[in-house]
C-alpha cells in the first residue's frame, strides 16, 4: 500500500502539503502509520424557471470526493469533481512543508509560515528551512529561503500580470525568557534578484522595481507580581525601492543611511521608517485596565509581512469588569487615532475610537447583551489654513441590544430573542451648502425570534419576524419579513426532516416588491457510512413595478437527490 501510494503521487505529479505547523517526534510511535478517510457523493440536480431564462441546465449530475491520506499524523487531502460539463482534480495544499519537533528543538523545511515578530518575519510564506530552539530560557530562531517566486510571461498572450522578481531573505530571533517574561531581538534581510525577471528592459515603468529591505526590531513582555503586565514591540525598516536606481549615493542627505554604506543595499532610493507599540495593564480577579499606544510611520513596510496599516497613531484605554458570580460583564475601549504622523499631508484625520460591551444575566431565564460603538472622524487642514474643502467631520455610531428569555421544562424548551441593531453616519461638514442633499445614513434592523423544542420527541419549531430600513442620500428602503420552519427527527429509522419558509416584502420609492422562499430537506442515514439526502427549493420574486426586460417576475424551483459514502481505513 505504501509503495502504491508513493508511485501514484509520483506519476500524477501532484505536489502535496502537510498542513501541520509542528509534528512532535517524541510520540511518533503512538501515531498511526497509514490512514485513508474521506467522503464520496453522487448528486443529481433538477432545475426549472418560469418568467426568466434558465440560469442553469434543467438536469445535471455531480460526482465529488474528498479523500485524505494520513501518514504518521500528517494529513494529505485531495478532492475531485466530475459533472456533466466539467472534470477536475486538485490537491488544495500544493505547497509541501513540515515542522517536526523533538523536545525543545523545532525544524522548519519547505513552505512555512513562521512568525518571529509583527514587524520583521510575520507569517509570510517562505520556501526554505530554519529552526527554533528553546533550551531553558534561551530563545533562538532562524529562517532562510525564498519569499517570492519570479513570474514569467504567458507565452499565449504575452501578458505579465502581476510582475514579481525572485525574492530571497533571512530572518533571525535571539532572546531570553519565557512566554510571559522575555526580551527578543529580531532581524530580517530580504532582497529581489533583479536578474530573475523575464527579459523586460531594466527601467521599464510598467513593472515593479527590484527592491531590498533590512529590518531590526525588538519585542518584550513582562508580568510583574502576577498582576502588572508590560509589553512593547518596535522596529526600524530600511527599504531600498530600486536596487538599480540611477540616483547617486551622494544625493542622500540622511547621515544614518550614509553610515550604512557598504553594509547594506543603500542608494538614492533608500528610506528608513519606524514602528512602535507599547502597552501596560493591571489585572485583578474581577476587573482590569490596559493602556495601549501605537505609532507606525507612513510607508512603513517589511518584506516579511503581507500588509501594514501605516501612517497611524493611536492611544487607547481598555477597562473591564466582571461580578464575582459572572452575571454582569463590562468591556470597554476608548481612544484617539490620527494619521499624518509626520505632518507631511495637507490634512490630518482625527478619530475618536470607542466601543463597549455589557452582558447581564438577571435570572436563570432572562439575559441581555448590549454593544455600542462611536467612531468620530475629524479631518482638519494643516498647510492650507482656510481650505474648507479639506475639512471632514463625521460620526458613525452603532448600537445593538439583544435580550433573551429561556424557559427549560421537562418536556419542552422555550426561547424568545429580540435583536435591535441601529447604526448611523452623521455628516457635520460645513463645506456643503444648506441646499445640498443630505448625506446622513441611518439603518435599523429589528428581529424577534421564537423557538420551541421538544427534546424527547426530537422536534423543534421556530418563527421570526423582521424589519429592516435604510434612509439616506435621498433614498428610503425597507423590508418586512416573516419566517416559519421546523425540524423533526426519527430515531428509527434515522430520518431527519426540515422545512423553512419565508416571506419578504420590500418597499422603495419605486414601489413594493415581494420575495417568497421555501425549502424542504430530508436526510436518511442508512448505516454508519451511508446516507441519502433529498432537497427542494422554491423562490418566487415579484418586483412589483416591472420594467420590461429588466426586473421581470419569476419563479425558480430546484431539487436535489444525493447519495453519500463516508469511509475511513
């Protein structure tokens, strides 16, 4: 069996992956050497439409499977699909990698997503190798490999989108301590291979320039007296945008970059940026508070991470409180955030960022959750004192309250839940004249749901009513709906049935519309590895005001019959 599996993978040319971050070799003997599991399904689909052209074939079939091979605890998943018009086979993990662990040593090989710090190597996929060792309190890590693969020209279309060079890099971590008390130094150096491009002129403006990046950072975390926590992370990123820049080094005015000449890839396109965050918190059994500060300069980036929200500075305070019995909980956050960190823009965007959550259990039956957030946006001009067009003042508020009432009896369980969601964006800009259209937006959602279940009879029934409305920018839209449904199970035979119907009426300036949806599902379990499923779906859409050829009324029906096998060896 092992030989057959190896030959099959070799012939098929499938590149596989072991999607485990670490395989503990110390208990390898306890792992199952070889396993095979998955599911196979054959499904027939019927479709019909009245009032519009068919959006799919009247009848089709689909054979699909998701087998998984396991080797000593590693899983290798596959999938295939055969239908009337399509054939496909794919192995979704097309990157191979492993991270075996023995005691305090972890090795990385192949495609890995390793994180040393958020500002150096932070989860970027790397094809290479490395290690992490933690003997005692020593914390050491190293990775080397390829971060990007060079793209090639499509020989059929001669297109090149997107363009990228081959990029290789190394990252290292050296620190001392434990998970709760440590200090680490982090390093990253990555560089594009400008010779790996597919023959495009060196300074073609349509392509990405070969770049280099060096980042030096630190991370620390300390817990004092088991109550006071201090943590901080920071980094300096030196980024050369064009390794082949014609700008001479003598044109660099920054004295720090001049000192790095000869050590790093520095030229006239080189800049350096800073990122920093710190927090201090105090925690008791039933309450706590934490203050966080973050500052990331404009254009800060690292080749070891995919994305950074830069040009941002914020200060937040996060208190929390819980009653000893756990029946009342409060979590809040309030702070100030702004961009234009280096005062290089014509306008600074300031925001008040605030949010709060309250949870309460008044009795064993009655409880409520309340959420509120208020985000203000105040953009003021800097270099142009009287440029009113640069001034933007907006406030966005959201409010959600969800009371619930549950009654648990010997024969039945009742639950009533009400959900109210209110949100609005208020525009206070004085730049627009009074006659201008109102740009405020308000939305409201109300949902009342009732559910009754009979555990002994394996029966549950539910009903709900809803109302949604939106008003803003000269438009008003609302929807009112009602839903009914239920689920029923028979222990012998193992049959499950479910039905769901909904009616939704919409109202706009153009008129009223009506949408009716219905579904019926039956599932019969033959034995522990076979089952049959039947489903029926109905949609009726009546837009009210009909524009010929644009929004006709129509009815769609769809039925499915499926046979499924679940296997495991």
